[in-house]
C-alpha cells in the first residue's frame, strides 16, 4: 500500500494529518483513525517513560538516556549555573531510513 503525504501544507507531519491519511488511504473512519494514532503514541511515550527502548523496524530506535549533572553557564550573564541530571529521549535512524534519505537526496544534488 502506497502512502502519500505530498498534499501536506506544512513541513511538519502532525498527528491530525496522520489520522487524516489513515482515513483517506486506508478507509478507517475519522474517529478510528484518531484513536489509532493516539493509541500508538501513548504506547510509545508510555514505554519511554518506563525506561523501555522503542524499536520500529525499518524506521529507527527511540532510547532513554540519563545525562549526568554538569556545570553550565548563563550565556547572557556568564554566570555559572549547575545543570541537573535528567533523562532525555534520543532517536537513531535505521540503516533503511538513512538509505532512503540519501537516495532521495541524490537527484536533487545533481540538479
């Protein structure tokens, strides 16, 4: 099944646009489409909150990383301020996604 997002007006792909694509291209009703998108993102974010990595085959990995506390500074005043330890989400694209991005970039580079 081929999905097209060429009709998007903004450069960002939103949850509402994903739900519309499910509605238009798969035939789910709008409520089911919205519920499916919400359930997917709830599952991904819930897993990350629990510290479980999320791997989407052919797309990439979302991982939780704990950053240690470190010294920092206010760029406006130069004042030293401590940066607290925190957890952050990182994303690593799969080789397939990287190849698709590179393959799509090649024709544009030769123009």
